[in-house]
């Protein structure tokens, strides 16, 4: 439940827009710096174990925000959250793809992953909807405690995943795995194109950390901010459900989505968040 309101939490403790942006930079740099080594860890260690560790790191960050709110705590929380994101991202994708391949169902990866992310985004929508009344009733303490509790449940869910790899299959060195990955990127132009597209979409997606502040700037009350964030999250969930469809129209669709994002953000009105939601649906 912290997700739709944490930027407002920061502002409520006296942080300026520049200071909040610096926190987002810390988060992004941490995630980026750990993305490659975490991908290597996922190839040489137990992926299931990494999926159980990642949410616990995020929960530690939420604990700092809830009980020790300050710029330093917010920064440390983002470092922990960034580390958790890096541990989970490639790890989950690799585990799901490999287990599908073992079952002879790798062709269903895009559809399955897109729909599972849509379900996850729907859970974010539920949390965003609940954040408004919980914030009104119990303040940021109640929202923070609930968020920490959920990360513990997520760790249990991560541990429940199947993993068929043997110890010998996980025994490759970091250097060997990295060399093989670089070699594949060099030899396969479609892989390079996919990497560029992913980087562009990750850049657009990183803007969603400003969605709560954007919602607040439309003039609504703080308790209504989660509802506008919920609208954007709904757009993301809808886009995830249709992942893998309409790829022929990716370029014009992304151009239209960029226009929607700009127009919605510049409108200064709550209704403009509908355009922002449409843009995020296309990105997803």
C-alpha cells in the first residue's frame, strides 16, 4: 500500500521535489548497477532462493520508511528496494522460461508472463484502492505495516516456485556466463534490437514514480491520490493482459502513447490521468 503514496510521504516529511528526484536517482542507479551481477547470480545460484530473498530486502526498506522517516532512511530504503528489484527481475523470467522449456511449452512464455504480470498489477490496483481508506484511518503507520507484512508473504510465494536445475547446472562461473551473454548479443541482431527496445520502455516506465506527485498536482486531496494512481495501474494491467499481441504496430502505437503521456501530464486536471493510463497500457 506504500506504492501509491510514498512520494507524498516524502513530501510530507519536508523533502523538496529535487530531493525526491535524487531518491529516484539512487533507486535507479542501484537497480541498474545490480542488474548485470544479479542476472549472473540467477545463472549460478538457486533462483528460487533469490526470489525468496528479494522481497525481504524490500520489506527492510519499507520498515525504515515507516518507523524512521528521514532522507537517509528513504535513501537506504531505495537502495534495498533497488537491490530487491534487480534480484527478482531476470531471476523470475529465467526460472519461468526454463521450467516451461523443460515442459515443452516455451512458446507460451510471452502470454503467460504478460498475464501473470497483469494479475500482479491487478494486486497493485487492489492495494492502491485500499491505501486510501487505510491511510485515512491509520495514517502512514498502518500503510507501512501492511506493506512490510506483504513482503513476507511474497518471500513465501517465491520459495514455493519449482526449480528443476541441478547443482551441476548452476556451477558455471560468472565470467563464463557473462562471456556467453555478450557473445549472443554480438552475433544476433534481433537480440540487440530487443535490448534497445527494453531500455527505451524501461526509461518510460521509470517515470511512473512521479505519477503520485502528478496526481497530487491536479489539485485533488491526498486521500484521492491513490485512486488516480489506481487508474494508471489499471491501464498497465490491461496492457499486460494483451502482451505479445499487435507487435506489428509497435512503432506507431508507442508514438501515440508518448503523445498521450505528454498531453495527460500537461493537462493539470484529474481527467488527464486517463491519457496517462492509456500510455502506460501501451508501454506494458
